[in-house]
C-alpha cells in the first residue's frame, strides 16, 4: 500500500487551527500533543493520582469474558493492574457493523499510540475504546450507506424502539437484524471474502443481546490480536465505580455549569461558534429508569425530569445508592472518563476536538487537566483500478474533493462529441422562423384567431426541433454512457455525498474488497496521528 498526504481540510475549523497550533487556541487546552515531551509530562501528572485499577480490571474482565474474542484483552487487563499503567482512550457510539469507517480508524489510532508510548515511557500503556452505550439516540446510529449504481442509499434496521431507551438497554431483534445484515452483504460486490465475512458477522450477532453487545463483539473480533479493551459506558458495574464522582457532579453542579458556559462563551468569542448547546438550566446529567434516559434540568432549587422531581439531597442520594440511575452527557462524560481512567491521551475526531475546547475550566475545577488530544487517523482508500483511471484521464484527487467531477465529466463529453447539435438546432429554428414569417403576415391581415393559430403553429414546429435535437443528443450520450458513469463512480467512491469517504462508507465495504487482513496491513503502515488526511492506494 502507498500513502500520500492530502490537503483535505478537516470538517471543523477549530480542528484545523488546533493542528496548525494557532495561538488563540492555547487558552482552551492544557497540552499540545505535538510538543516534545508532552506524554512524559502527562505521565508525571497522573502519578500523583490514584485509581480503582484492581476493581476496574475485575469489572472489565467479567465483561470481556462474555465476548468471543477476549484472550488478548485479558492480557491487557493484567497490565492495567500495574500501578504505573496508563490508558490511551478513544470512543464512539455503537454504530451498526461499527458504523462509518472512521470508527475503526479511531480504534487503530488508539492501538498505535498505546504501543508507541509503552515503548517510549517504559510502563504498560493499554488501548481502550469507550463505547457510548448510555446514548439513547438510536436513529443516529441506525443506518449504513450502500453504494448502488453510483448512488449512496441509506439502509436501516426496521426494529421498533423507544426514543429514550439507552443503546445498552436496547434489545436486538435477531430475526430482523439477521435479515438486515444479509441485505447489506447482498448489496456488496461478490468477492472471495464475502461469504466468510457474512458468516462471522452473523455468528457474532447471534451471541449479542443488545446493539452495544453487537458492536463490542465485532470490534473485539477485528482487533482480537491487539487486545483492544472495550468499555460500555452504561455498564451497571462501571456505574458503581463512578458513584463517588457522580456525587461530586451533583454537589458542584451549578459551579460546573457556570464554568462550562464561561468557557463555551469564550470559545464563541474566539470565532469558533458553539460546538455544544448552552442551556443554563442543564445539569449535564440524565436520569435513567427502566433503561430510559431523560435529561435532568434545574428549576430553582429543584432538579427535574419529565416525570420526577428531586431536591439536591435526594439527587445526591441517587448518586450514592443507585448510580446506575444516572448518566453523563457530552460535558460530564470526559470528566467521568478522567476520574475513572489514567488517561495518557484521548484520540479524537475533528468534532470531538471542538467540544473538548469548551471543557478546560470544568476540568481545572476538579484539579484535572484536559489530556493531550491526539487527532485520529483520517483516510481515503483508493483502489488501483480507480487510481489508474484517474491517471489515464489526468484527474487528480484534488479535482474529486473540490467537486469538479461534474464539470470534468461534461468537458470530457464535449471533447468526444463532434456533432454540433445545439448550434445546428438553433440555425434550423432561425430558418424555420424566417420561412414561417409570410404565413404569420397573412394571419395578421385576417383576424386575431388566425394570428393565434399561426403563433401556436410556429411554437409547435420549434418545440419539435428541440425534441428531435434532445433525442439525438441523448443517443450520442448513450454511446459514451459507460465512460461518463465512471466519473460518477469515482466521485461516489472517493467523495460520496460530498463528504469524506470515511464518514459514509462502512468498514465491511473495504474488508469485502481487500480482505480481512486489510486492517492488519493498515496498522503496519504506522500512520502518524498528525491531523493530516491520508490517501492510501490499496
């Protein structure tokens, strides 16, 4: 595989400036991930703090033993028990078949950085993927895009669900999901890998009770040799380890929200907008009952959901006695992660870097520092057949990513088309108009009805010329249909829906094309996490 840097801009202005080390962003972060010695300084900071390592390892071991591929993960958990061990974290919602391909690129980034820093720092560094199982927006993850006739179509699991049910609690309908999985693989080009991949996915699906289970089984299979740890953020036993900090989040709730709003306001003034909604009544916590998640808001001295009211003391009691009844939001999740795990670094996408920029004051309030945020690997895959076609037609990657394909497509066609249909058609219409002029003059001398009749007759004749011209043009275009479709095909493959490929295609599209070892081969490239988008020619 060949790798080239690409000037594709990140989807976030803030992420772009973050990678370019813009000085106006310095006040919003505690570390510069590109600075020499940054991970040594972070390691030193974490040495002064204590963690529930043994308890965490026990809970995660119990969870991983339920997964089919867990041997290497259990080895990583033994490393976690070391008092000097550190963790590299990345996370995502549990998408269907792991969702967009960038989820897997993020996991690759986590594994690679953990390996690098374990060698560099001389202590165990464990890779962990934080599954956002406490999220309840099933619609956000319930789809994959399929490429059909150079068009991207969205495919969903047609399973009934409650809009407030956490993904960790959303039971998987095996019959419906199995049918959906088969439809996804039926939509892929048949290759030597298709049957085996489908068999693996169906086997892992049958082992799963929830969509989080399904996600965890697949990602554990993909990285079974690396032992990537997975953590379901809604796991009840994890909640027990978090209860001490949930109490603090309740006690300090107003101060927490004030700090967040102040930081978010400063970020907006710096010209980066609001990556996280600002609502003064928001407690940044959810209440969970029977698996359903409702936002807790503050009204005066009371905390309420749609159906419940709590005093401050009552909400603290919930945190102490029933922490599984509480859930974090986008502001408190990074704080909880910082409390629970010795986070050496957090691997982030462009959107995550943007919302973490609102959190420094909140982190510092708890004597935490925002960990070094390392951009995840960002890729576009180009197969050799596509690469050759682009080279033969002198089309660059920049042409594709700047939406020039439709223009280039038309230019190519006009260069092939030697028939001047439009100009000839216009000339014929002018000649017909001149030839028709005497008839219209007769009509004008007779009466208004005759004028209307002659005018309609001319319009009809001219429209017929247009119709004939359009049909001839269509027949000419049809002669070049396969060549013209290639422009659409390349754009659909590399820049589908005018979005980066990694945000639209799912990973099984590529595993089906390039084989199960594609992930291993990509990992062996040791791609730098430098925030620069890469082209990989496979």
